[in-house]
C-alpha cells in the first residue's frame, strides 16, 4: 500500500473544500452575457434568457390517441357487444366537417380531432381498431371500455399560458421539439460566453511540432477546447504562452479586454516557473487558490481588471487528468453560471467499490473508475488503472468518478460509494 503523506503544498496555507468553492460560485457569480433572439434551428445548447410561455395548447385540440372508432359512450351497451353503423371518417389533417350523429361510429385515425356533436359535446370515447370487428358499413364494439378511453385532451401536454422553460435552462434536443410543438420559431437566449483559452510553459508544444528533449505535447488545451465546444461558449484559442512574466501579463490584459472569461492550464502551482498566480495578483486579485481535492489541488480563481472591466480567470492544473477532473467539477459550473444557466446539483449513483483504498482525511478524492456488472446485477466500480494526476489514459478508460468525502480514511471492497458518470457533467 502506498504510504499516505502530507500534501506537498500544506506549508502554504489551508486548502479550500470543494463544496465551499462551489458555494462561492453560487453566491458571487451572475450571468455576464446579453440576451439575443435566435431561430429555433440554432437554439440547441443555448440558455434561455427569460421564461418561455406556451402561446398555444399542446395538443391544440382534443384528438384520438389511436386508429379506431370514435363513439358516444352513452350509445354503448355495458354488458354486451354494441353494433353501430360507421357514419363518417376523420383523419389527421382532415377533421370531420360536420357534426357526428348519435347512434353512429366515426372511423378515426391517430391525431385526428375528436368530432363535435350536433347540439353539444361530440363522441367522447375511442375504440382501438384491433378490438373491433368491421362488417361492411357497421362495426361491432366490445363491452368494458371506460368513458374517454384513447382520447387526448387539448392542453394535455402543456396548457396555453403555462411556463414551458424557466430562465437559465440549457436547451436540449427534446426541448427544441417541445418549442416546435408550441409554434415557437425564435427563442430568447443568452449570447455565447466569450472564453479565451491558453496553456503556459516553455516545455509545451502543439501536436505536429518537433518535440525536442524535455518538451511535451499540449494535451490540456486541446482537451479543454473540446469540452468547451459542448458548452454555450465562443472560444478564442491564444495558444501556448511562454514562461515570461511580462509577456504573460501583457497577454492577460489583451485577452481580458474582449473576453468574458480566461482559462489557462499550468502555471498556478508554487514553483519558480509558475507565473500565472503572481500575474493575476499583479493585475487584479485571487478569490481562491488550491482546492482540497485529489487530483487537482492547484486551481485558481481570480479576476483581472482592465479598461474598467473585471474579468474572471480560472487557472487549472498542469497535469492532464487533474485538468479534466477540475474542469468537470469546478470550471464547468462556473462557465454555466457566467453564461446564464441554472446549475443543478450533480447526480450521483450508488455503486459497490471493487477496490480497497486508504485515503488522507481532509480532502475530497475522485477516483477514475469503470463500471462492471456484479453477479447480483449491482454495478461495481473498478479503478481504471493508475490514478496519477498525469495519467490521461485512465480518464479515457473510465466511465466516471467515484467520490470519496473529506472525512473518509478507508474504503473497503464492497462498500457502497457515490459514482458520478461522466455523462452527467459533459
């Protein structure tokens, strides 16, 4: 078993618990983007800037839920089959153009409006065609059906005037379908959050460049760009900034002048070549620095002031696996709040631990795990390889994160543990 040792940053002040950091975001962050109207075809993934009210009933009229026969329930024999002449026909888009008569059945198809009556309500019940026996111009209907069967009412899905979506709702594919059913061809949404993205480090190279001794390819920036592509953002890629304090400060000022948020990876630790933290402090202030989590302690949140504007900056760790974890757990909710979204609590699922794990108290740990089916059908979380902060391959292999709370010191195999699927935070 690996020996548990003190944090390498413990001599530099207390670490902030993740829950406290997220509460800080909830307390202090507000939407910074303007409202805009977009066509429905461009609304997917956007965030509603105001409540969306239903301008029509959905469905707009009473209609049949099945193909069959519409009848007056009071025309039916309760204890024996009922034989009625078929007096009319109604199809979706072709409603019956006259009143339905008592003592007759109307051949009706799914989605067709329920016919009106001669002097009041019309047929109120629909038989499925599979349950009926058609004979020339008449149909035999079995007993036992309930009044109103297979009839959908106007406004049954959404009533006119009801709130379809609250402000801050990120529109999904099903939401777009619902808006279309309401007849909405435009939606008021927040404009995309303008995000400047860059990496730091003299050793970092872009894929395709020559990799001289001591250099590494920039995995972080490309992974972050892909994550941001799934969020309501407009991303400006500033590339790789060298370990030059003056040049870094100049780049931060330029980026802050026309962006809503700056995101960097690397340079926020305590080494002599970690220049992001002092640059932010020189240009503004730090709200938090270093979280009590593993992986990903060196996380910074600050603000840069330039040209009368205050622009937040998030500094993520330099290790690739730590970048992924801290982005999903911390940077993602921060981005969504700035973009105008309501951020719901993460949904965890209980699974069995397929491992034993010692843990240092006082910090929240996230283990990259894949799920396997146990003999009893209960999912088991198995560690996806080595858990080092630089092991990006284990993020690729994992299905999500097992979350171990601050007070825990040991997890036994078979213990129920909370599991956060990656698809909950992507």
